[in-house]
C-alpha cells in the first residue's frame, strides 16, 4: 500500500502546483477577496474533479466521446477564461483606484467548478493520467488501494491549494491595494493566455 500512498502524494502535488486555470483562479480570488473565496474555488475544483473521476473509471467509451468533443470543450473553456480575464481586469482597476472588490466571493465556487470542467486539459489529465494511475492503484491494493489513492490525491491537492490560498490572502495586507491590483492584472493576462492555450492545443 506504500506505493499507492506515494502515487496519491505525487499526483496530488503535481496537480496542485501546476499553473493552469484553477491555480490562477485561486491566486486571484485569494488576493482580491480573501482566504474564504480562495477556499471556495478549491471546493468547486474538487467537486469538478469528482465529476471527472467517474468518466476516468469508465475508460475507453468515455475517452472516445471526450476526444470527439475536445474542440467544443476547448471553445467553451476559452470563452469562460476570457470572461474570468475580464473580471480580473475589472478588479485590478478597482483596486488601483483604492476600491476593494466585494468580499462575498459566492461566485468563487462556480469559478472553480467551471474552470475545471471547461478545461480540456482537466479531462486529458483524468483520462490520460488519472485512469492509468487509478488502475495501477487498484492493481496494487484492490478497491481499498484505489480508495486510499483517491483520498490521498484529494487531500494532498486541496491541502496544498489551501496553503497557497492562505499565503496569498495574507500577502494583501503587506503589498497594499496597488500591489493587489498588479496581481489581479497579472491574473487577467494569465487567463487570456490560458484561453489561447486551450484553443491552440485542440
């Protein structure tokens, strides 16, 4: 079972620290709206991962279906990322002028959920990486091994993202509203870059 535990730790760490839509959304929400909003993004992303985990277990039929729909998923994801870029730019302008964005961040959960579901790379990750890793975990430890891998993966990924959200939310007090504006503007640029990346990769 030690190899199953290792698989979960490695895959969870890689997923948490890879720069992508979720990573950028966590940074943006945590920097502008605080730790709670960042955690809502993480919860939304984890919910999407649970949805994506099911087709990863269904293997070939779903893989074929997703491959055929890759263009439409990429277009939807690019549109969504462009929208997030617009929101981040709006927040950057407000922060630069000294106006703090609304703290509620209720939309943050849906940002996390949709950023994950509308990203073809998330589907590719689960179907191309998650599937063989889960099969290896099941082969090594049976269904208990698969369950252990899944729990370790989610705890590792969400835990590291939570630490990141906490650190970024605390940095806002030190860098001031103009520094936060710069972070938000950088988020907008990253979102636009991700939108282009999604389309180019199809």
